[in-house]
């Protein structure tokens, strides 16, 4: 049996993985806490650790794992910025990740968030629950004919762009590695970042978190955006400088923000805090 230590697990992890370990020669050891250097000794006897987005596998943690005989790091996520890959390579440890989530699901979710924001669905829902059927403050705008800027045209970004084209939007895009054939086929136009920021009514982020993309949206880039622009981020929370975005919302420079990621989400997302005050 190959022992595998699972970290930051929830009941659904056990429900999904346990049946698939039967007759596979794998022994699963589930831990609810997150893995870091302070508790890495919990992997004693395991050759594999399976981790999630908030586990911290820095050099110190990796050295402990290596000393325990861990050979493989398996991430239950697509992102890998929480793992010191250079350190893992030096220590002779391998790392694997989820190659991709359903790109359609993420792209459709990004568009759904924008529609909810633009048509004030969240406000209307709360009003109706209180038997308030007034229409004041619930007016949005037509996406048809508007300009949508897509930053990052990987699988998800391309699908999102095609959905917006279906709405009748003009779609412009920025990517350091443009896909000109795809753009020509779908009617998308690649532009410089400066033109995208200044010419978009909606900006949607679809790119990984790297040292180069950290705080891609900050005070300086927001100033270059059109006043009233909507910002959508379904990628990584730290692509956005939260303080700068809050300030831009308060001053009205940003018309609205639709997020399903947050810069300080660790300890918040994936947890039930309904009985406590954050």
C-alpha cells in the first residue's frame, strides 16, 4: 500500500476520494489542518502528500517532507504558487497539479457574475425577500455594443471572449502570446494593454498569478481605465490590489466589481463562518 497524506480536507474530499482508493493499492490519510513546516511531521510514513490552495509548501516544509521520504506533491488545484517549485526540483521531489478545471464552467461563471452585477440581481433578490418590489437603483445597461476587454486568452479567456461576442459585444484582448488565428476566426481584436484599459466598458481577468501579474490591477492601472468600468476577476485574488479597488469603488471610478476570488481569502473561503464574526 502506498500511503498518501491529504491536507486541508473537507467531508466531500473523503466522499470522493475514498471509494476510488479501494483496490488501488493506496492508503489515504485525511487531515483537516493545512500543511506547513510546523506540522509537516504529520506526513511521516507517506510517500505522497495531496494538498490544496492554502497549504504552504515553502523550502522549510519541503525539506522536512523530503527527510520523511515524501517523493511526490499532488495538488488538488490548478494553481501552484503555494509550492516552492525550484526547491522541490533541487530536492528531487516531483509535483503534479490539476491541468485545468472545466474552462466552460469558469468562463460561464465569469459572465454570470457580470450579469448579476450589471442587472443588480443580488439587490433585487434581497429586496424581494423583504417584500420590497421597488425598482429604484436596479437599472443596468445593455452589454450589446459595449466593449469587453479580456486580459489573458488561455482556454478560459477564449471561451469568455466567445460568449461576449455572442452577446453582440466588441471584444478586445491582451496576451503576451496572442493567438491571431483564433482572434481572426472569432472577431476578437488584440490590442496593447494601454488601449484595453482605456477603451473597455468591462474588463475580465483570465490569467495565472505570477510575479509579473501580481497586483496587475492597481491604483496606476485603474486610473488608466474608463470611468465607470466594470471589473471581473475569476482567476486569482492577488491579481488585484484590494485597497486600490475599494478606493476606486468609493470614488466612483470603478462602476462595479464582480469577484469570486479575494486577495485575503485564506482562512475565509471554503469555510463556514456563518456562526462567527469575521
